[in-house]
C-alpha cells in the first residue's frame, strides 16, 4: 500500500476551488495553491489550474488527482465561480456537469445539488476561513454529465452530472492486490494487540457509527473497503473469539445475497433484494431507489423489524462463510450512523447508551 500514491476527493477539489475563488474576490492575486483543512484536521496545499477575476466575481479551477486509485473522475477539472451576496449565507449551486438530486433517500434532499454533507462543510469552512460575508458558489465539472452516465447516478435520480463526494477528503488507492496486503496487516495488528473480537466496517460511515455505539480499542476497528470475502476468510485463521460486521445495509445487505466483493461495479444492487425482504415482512412502502430510502420510508416499528431481519440474514451469511469458526454479530446503521438493527452474538462488545 505504501507504494501507491493517494489523492484527493472531488469534495476537496471543490472546496479548494471555492476558497481560492473567494480569495481572488477579496483581492488576492497570483494564487498558485490554496491551503485546505481536511476533515481529520490535517492541512494540505491543493494546486490550482488558475484563479482569476471573472466580471464582478471570480473563478478558480482544480484538476482532480486521485493518486493511483482507478477513479472515474481522475483528471477532471472542478471549477468554482463565486459572487458576492447581500445576505450572509453561503449558497451552493450546481453548474455544468454537477448533478441535481431529484429523488428521496439520499443524504442530500431532492432539489439540491448533489454535493454530499462533508464536501458541503469543507466548502463552507474553507470560505469562512477568509470571509464572513455572503458568497454564491457555482460548482462545475466540464464533461461531468457524460461521466455520470457511467455511474449509479442516473438510477439514483441524480440528473445532469456527477456527485461531489468524499468523507475524509482523501482518495486512498484501492489497487486490489496492494489493498489486500494492507487489509490483512490490520488483522495482524489486531491479533498482536490482543484483540479478541474485531469489528469490520466498510468505511468511514461504519467507523464513525462503531465508535458512536460501542466502546472499542483503535486496533479493534478494521476497515474492509469492499473486500469482505477476502477479509472474512483471513479472519478465520486467527484466534479471535468473535467478529462483528457493522455498516450500512446498502453494503452489508449484499453479503446476505452472497456478494462478497461489494464494489458497485462488481456486485448487484441490494435494493431489489431488500425490497423483497421488506415485502415478505409485510412492510410498505418499499418502492424506493435506494436502500436508505427503503428504511427512511418505514415507520419506526417497521424499520426496526426490517433492520433486525436483514441483520439476521447478514449474520447467517457471514457465519456460513466462516464455517461457524467464530461467534458473529451484525449491526446495521443508516447514513447518519443511527442504529437500524442487530443480530447474532453481541455480548462480546460493550454498547454505549444501548437502546
């Protein structure tokens, strides 16, 4: 993994372009790089293609550098055009190549630009580092509409372009062989540190939720990315007492379907399968475009029933994959990290504020 170069998310690029354009709006000249804070508190310098005045406003552009990750947006240009507002707000607008959300169930409500919450916050914080005045930000990705056709955006009801994504601000290279070496190292470290019951999560949403709901040691929490089959097979060779899988049902639901590589380009969507499970439980409505939408559309009691049923299916599939060698627990959370349901052996993990 150390031989692979990391990069930055479209969210970081958008935030850097917005901050740079705002600096130009305030009179800065000859900008070649802008200093940005990432969500973990570290600061990085993001190179600019340009930063210039445009009419009464300003514009800046950043080239997406995803490092050695095979990212569909690699090399795209992310542009922010800014203008002053009479009100103190920061207003975000989808320009060319940036999608607009049209259906419920996503982290961004319908009618808003497809800019996820963390990039929104990064843009706002970057601008607020240099001014308290109101700013309108139009974000554009030339060619983004065409690229979006190769993603899941059309079926998710995101029209007109790409989503501006990112939870950590960085893109970590996910070359499969190198990734697997790194992932196995995390199991090695957990075993060496005396961890008896590791918690496997897909990524940052699962990690934050795991820390929110359980008392865990750092070495106990292991990010799997999409390599569930590989990591579960590896975990069976250690002397762990138990293993928890924790994450969003859109990811973990695929395990119940027998999809052990959960990357969207290499696995089926979990929406039809989970919709079928909801109907089998007598729950409605289930005519949604996303797994998040399915759960959000249900009343609390129905949501809990579906969450526990799906967690049971996930737990059963994982136990079967591991040939019953470990005690298995499964926990499902939504995009905000709220508890949806659990199943299996949970006594090996200490809950925080159990409901």
